[in-house]
């Protein structure tokens, strides 16, 4: 019998319920989970190196869900109203077409540079800590630190050019914020 707690057991007190994203299940419970999958989906055990190992906890078992392309649920389409409609802004990001431009000049950005700029532009004048940017832009499983953000911000400022590099301001010992540049 497996030593992991079942779904009916309480969540350990060390992990607050609001933050618990992974749940331990018995191997017998996998069949019940399979009923929730879309038709034609396949449930495969994940490679051991793809599942996080928490210190002091038993090794977790993860599963990959493979869904045929013709049976995938439609992804929500971004609303064209989400695009930056501020005509006075000199730094504009269009998340639908995934384009960014500065004063009418198209920027050639990498995937992460675009995601970082789009996140900052979507939340102007708000200070973002490096850790928050790593978790939001890079994702939960990223094995990096705040220096990764510093490097990408430096590249992004370089691509914005000398006249617009100050749109992304450094807040010492905290992080960064985007200050809209207007005509």
C-alpha cells in the first residue's frame, strides 16, 4: 500500500491550504482522476526529474496528460480591447499580435523580453519585486533569482533605446516599475 496520504486526509499544517497546489493521491485514486480528462486523453507517469522534490517529504509522483490536438478545448482568445489603446503612449504593447513598438518603431524582442515588457506596461507605475517578476513572467518552476530579471531588464532597456530606457525605472533594493512615456 502506498504511504502517501489520500485525498480524504487533512492537508498538513505546515502548508497553508490556500497555497497547496500539489496534492498527494494514492495510486488507486488515479483512475478517479482519469474520469475528469477530456475524451481521448492519455495519462502517463511523468519522468522523476519533472516532479519537484520537497525537503522532508516523500517523493511525489506526477502525471502527464496528453490530449489529441483535434480534441483540445479552445483557448480563450484575447480581447482586442486588451491591446494598449493609449495613443499618447510612446511604448505600446499589443498582446494579441504579440508586438511591441516604441515611438512607432517595432521592437525585436525575445519571448521573455516581450512577456516582461507586456507585464510591466499592463501595470504602469506599480513597483514589482524581482521575485514577483520571476514567478509571474518566468513561471512557478523557474530555478533562477533576481539577477535573471536584472539581465533581462538591461537587455530590454538597450532595445528601447537611450531616449526611452528610463521608462523602466529601478526602485533600489526592491525591483522595477514602468513609468509611461507620453508625447
